[in-house]
C-alpha cells in the first residue's frame, strides 16, 4: 500500500470532518437552523435548493459511514500514487475536474429524465410548464402518478428532489488515472477470486456502471447510486490523462 500523501490526507480529513458535521446537523446539534444537505448536496438545477457551489461541495458530503469509508480508502489507495507523481496542484486540478465533470454528466442525464416526465404529463393533459412550476417550488400534484407511467413518474420525482452526495465521481477519475499510469497493477474485483490488471479492471467497473445506469438495477450497495456521475468522472479522467500523455509525447 502506498504511503498516504499530504494532499490526499487533507482531503480525507476534510471529508471526515464534513461527515461528522453533517451527522450532527441531522441530529440538530450543529447549525440547527440550517439543513446542510439542502445547502451543500447537489440538487437538480431547477430545484429550489440548487446553488452553483454544489458542483464542488457535494464531493465532501457522504450518505453513510460505508459510503465515506469506501471512497476514502479508494482515494488513499489510488490517489496517493498519483499525487506522488504529479504533486499537489496537478493532483487537485485532476481531482476536482473529475468531480465537477461527474456532476455535469449526472445533471445532463437528470435533465433527460425530468423532460421525459414533463412530456408524459403534457401528453396526458397536464401542462408541462405548470408541472415544472410546481416542482421548482417543491410541490407536485398527487394525481400525476395515476396519469403517467410509474417508472417515468418515479424517475422524474427522484431526479428532481433527491440530491446527490459523495466523492465517487472524482474517485472514478482517480481510478482511470491510476490505470493509465499503472496498467499492469493487480486489483481485486468483488466476488472474483483472482487479481485483474488495472487496464482491464477499471474499464470493467465503468462498463458495469453504464449498464446499471441504463437498467436502473439495484446492487448490493443499494439502488440509489449515481452511476452516470461515476461514468462522468471516469470520462473526464480519461480525457485529461489522454491530453497530458499526448502533450508529453509531443515534446
């Protein structure tokens, strides 16, 4: 295991502090007048709780202890080798670029689901602009579920009202960066009894996220997972790494 690097350690500490503060906030013992999830988690851009800074702050919020531990372990295991190669500034640029890119792709997919729901309501006789106005004020009509397909309704409502938290998108970018630097490093996939080279391991888990994102299939980790945020982080990580490697190769 790579010795933890300074910036990675600081990120882990900040994430842990934020997790504790969020837990205390939910209990009403820290800033009881403010709901930290409403302010810092990433909301759909037409939701009344959306703020521009959430594209950054959502990375420091985690849903539960396992979510935090899993992401922080991955940050340590795969991020420390990259920081030791790049240094602090380049690593932070990569980390936050992947996290923001993850949020943007996630938001784009969410836009599709909301529009799909609004178009279904419009076709069923409920004006889409009125529906959007209600949603943007945190409201909805109880008869929507009866006039449109349940899966379309659920996707629209979950997308509009369920905020996104976690560093997973940035972590997926880190995983891609690690695989491109250390393609022959052996990694273990859950339930597979033998190690797999990073050059195969990372594409496999990204492909799984794409499949699970489209099929909306629940996993052992639950069903409320932002799979396309993972894909977005991986995509941005790949594009940045491709550009950097090409730039170095052209020198």
